[in-house]
């Protein structure tokens, strides 16, 4: 057993040593045959284990077969390549599953996972460094950095919106400040609506945000805080790259500290 979750266990199947875990476009027939044989061996092993340990109403179900499994050690954070009964990437616990992530982070992380599952550590780190650097240089379209949160509030009889009954400190909530800008510009607000916004300056307190207005050029965004987004991306990707020798700070800095003991 290599991992366990609340109601699941992950068991390493006994396949021939050196069996390919992924297929590439240029693989020859021998490699493809070895991959298929390993996959079938895994399926047979999983079905046998499920049958062996099922008793009466206590059923051990063979749910999925993975050719590759990756985890950096944290509980409920893992990714794997499912090959049975369907083929898909299985991601649990990482930012790609969170609704408060931005699109650039999600796509960058998914690409990073493909390198991890292919055991291409150098390419993985290089990709992560380039993604973080692009944010620091403001080379990423602001549309890919949109954050969105639901915003409460109560419309009063005079048409004004009161946020104080739903938030103890409404001015500290990014979505409330973005909603206030929409209201000031007469663009309308409905209690409970999801507010899309971009962080323009996180060095101030509270951090400055601007609502994304679809009808305006570039969403009406005057610019974005590249450092804020780069730090957040580095923190997310760092949980993957640390398994390959690069932590979040080193990703953000773009280089790795070396010592006499590094060699």
C-alpha cells in the first residue's frame, strides 16, 4: 500500500520491472505491447485484490487503475494518470480544484502535472519558472488573472446597498470593494452575484482591486500586480517542484541557492 485516504487505499500493482507507465507518439510496437501488458496485469491484480478482501456487506471496490501516481507528501494532495476504466488525469487537493483560483494558475499547474507524471523533472521546473517569470514581467493577459467571489449585500428602499449587515468589515473584503466600484459607475449589483475582479496593487492595505467589466477594453483593468500573482503561482507550483529540488521562493526568484553541500 502506497497511500490511503478516508475510504480508499492505493496499492502498487506487481508489474514487470521497467514497464512503461506512459505512451509517447514515437513509441515502437515493443514499448506499446509492454505498456498494454502492464496495464492488463494491473487490472487483473486490482480485481483479484478487491475480490479477496470483500466480505459480506463489506465490499472493497476496484475503482480506478493508475499508471502513475504523484504526491509531495501532504494528506489529500495527489495526482495520477487514470488508465482504467477510462483515461483521465486525477487531481485531488491542489489549486486546480479550488473555485478561487485564476485561470492562468489552473492551466500552468495542469501542464506541470503532465511533466510530473512523465517524470520529466527538468522540463517541469523550467516550465514552472517560465510561468512565474511571465507574471513578474506582466506578459500574461489580465483576463487569465480574474478572481471571482460571491458578494452579499442588501438593497435598501432608497436603492443603496448595505454591506454591513453581511460583513463585519465590508471594506476589507475584495469582492465588496469591487462591487462598490460597479455600483458607483451605475453598472448594477444584485445581492449574491459573483463579482469578477483583478488585483491591481497588493502592497496597500486593504489591497487594491478593480472589477472586470466585460463590455470595456481589457475589462477596464488599468493594470495588475504582477508580484502578487507571481507569488501566488510560485506558492502553488512550489508544492510540486519541491519534489524536484525547487521551493516556492526559488521559483519566484528564478534561481536556486547553492552551497558546498549541493554537489
